[in-house]
C-alpha cells in the first residue's frame, strides 16, 4: 500500500488529533505507519511540513489530561471484543457507590467509547460482588459510571479498572440490543431528553456569525429580530448542549424550552453567588 502526499497530510492530522484526546498509547503501536506518512511528506514536499508545525490540529476548549490506565487492560478488552465469545472479570473502583472502594463484575463486553480524553467500556453485567454490607440497595440510584445491576448494561471507566481477566463463560447478548439507543448512551453521557427537543435562542451578532458558519444542528433556521438574531432548531438536550449555552451565556439567551431556560438561569445565579462571596 502506498499513500499520496495529500493522504499523508490527512493521516498526520488524524494522529495529532488522536494524541490530544488520549489515544497516545494506541498511536504509538502504529509508529511505523506514522513515520511512513511523515517520511513521504518529507520526500515529496520542498520543506519538512511536520517538523515545522505546518500541519496542526487544535481546539478552543480546555482538554483534560486522560485518566491513567494499564495498557494491558485495554488489550484484554479489545481481544475479548474481537473474539466475541469471551467474557471478562473486572475488579473496579465504582463512583458514587457509598463506602464501597471496589467491587467485582463478570460481564459481556459490548463496545468501547473514546470520549473526553477517557476510554469507556459498555458492557452487559452478568454477576457482581460487593464487599460485605456495602452492596447497593435494590432501589438505590447507581453511579453514572458503575454497574446498573445484573442483567443491565453499564459504562465503566478504563482508568478505574484495577484488574481485568478473560473468563471462559460465554454470556449471550441481549436480543435486539441497540448500543446507539438513548438508554445505553445515557450511561456514557448526560442526556436530559429521550429525543431531539425544539430549541429557540436569541443570538448576539458574534454568535450569529459563528453559528451561521458552524451550525448548531442540521436544519437550523436563523432569522433577524429587533434584538439580534433568532435561531430555531431541533437538538438533543445533552450535557454538551448545556455546557455550550453556559460557555456562551453572554451571547446567547435561551427563549425556549422553559426548563432549559430555567436551568441556565439557575446555574448563572449560582455562579454569581460564588463570585459575589468574599475570598
């Protein structure tokens, strides 16, 4: 296989972007391919585009450093996913699980998600064991990144896994199980709606310029108004949407829906209380 200089430029950018979001351990295994792309560019271009930083990727947002995990754990999980019949025994540090500092799961691995600098395993829990007297009550809310109980799916953080081993037991997957469903995705990210909601925003000139070029959603409509610009669209009510609205609170006013408007107002009031308090 050979790559053109243009393809090498694209591949170089992909590797750089992967580094930034926690894929470094993976991309190091592909060092030969990365070096090939860099070398081909060096041979075909009149200057060293990579060394001189003429191909870069970036983000305006602060990217947290990835959680530290054992690469061996990732390899075992990847092998189990490829095999399809293997299950896993995992010793885990759960979040928001009372006094329990660790627990044990036997589960069926279903999917890997590389998200926000961390790696998450979506899995079907077959069995779980907790320290004596620390098992969550049947009606107790579980942590977002811990087991939802036997027979249910969950999302586990790779860097919270203390031990990962392959198990002989073949755990069947749920029939007609859709990993892209809202129910499953809610374990990976905070989703406040079961589907897209109708949203209406009042924009400043600055945000009008930005969202005209980088739409908030497909099918958005922006119209002029006496106080700026009005944007209407359908979008999922997610943590990402709410963080976007709050980070641009000086340039966006949520007009509808009411619950989202109240949420933004409440967070801003809380922030003002914090900043109005004495240091």
